[in-house]
C-alpha cells in the first residue's frame, strides 16, 4: 500500500507543479507520434492519471484487500478515467469564449439623457446605456441641448465622446 500512496502523492505534487508553472511545459511534446497524443500529454492529465492510479490502488488494497495485480489494475482504471475527465474538462475550458467587448460604435443609434447641458459646438455630458450599464460620455451637438433632454447618438468619434442630436417628440 505504501507504493500506491507514494505514486498518489507524486501525482498530487505533479498537479501542484502544473498549477505553479502553468503552461511552461505545454507544447514540449506537441507533434509527438504525429500529433495523436496532443493534449493527452499535458501536465494536468499526467498528474491526474498518476494521482488516481496511486490512490485507486491504495483504496483497492486497503478496502478490498486486493493483491498487487488487482490493485494495480483498479488503480490504472481509476487513473485512465481521471485522465479522460481532465482532458475533456481542459478542452471545454479552452473552448470557452468571452462575450464580445462593447465598442463605441455600438452606441450609434441609441438614445440617452443629457446630464450636463451641451452648448452649441461645445461639450456637455450624456448618460447612455452600454452593455446594460449606465455610462457617462462627453457629448457634442450642433445645437444647444438643455439638461434632462433626450438625445440620439449620431456618431462616436472616440471611446469617451459622442456626437448627439436632440430627439423631437
């Protein structure tokens, strides 16, 4: 049983190393055997296999009083299952995409309210909704716009400013 526990602890140490040295060894074996093993030879997958092989063998020895061959087989089955789950989970995480970051151009055609009056050909401030959040922008307009008026965004010349026109009701 001590051998199996040693193998399991070695797997946990490998997993800790994979967390500390994240990605340092990734790609070291890319292309091995024509790329068949890409992803399977990652450090987390190898660590999961090693840890569960050792701990699975220790559990089989202690709980079922299995001999060395049966305990090794049980540990290897547990290790392969864990390696497969680790591989699948890491592939799912790698495919995870974030939402598109909103841009200033997304504001064109939206309406908002003036929070600081806009003088003719000068700057004021408007409150607009960007990705569902209220955001204050510097605003220009060809005509003066009073505080509290509803405006329509015509252009976004920079990330922090917009060109607006008053909304006629």
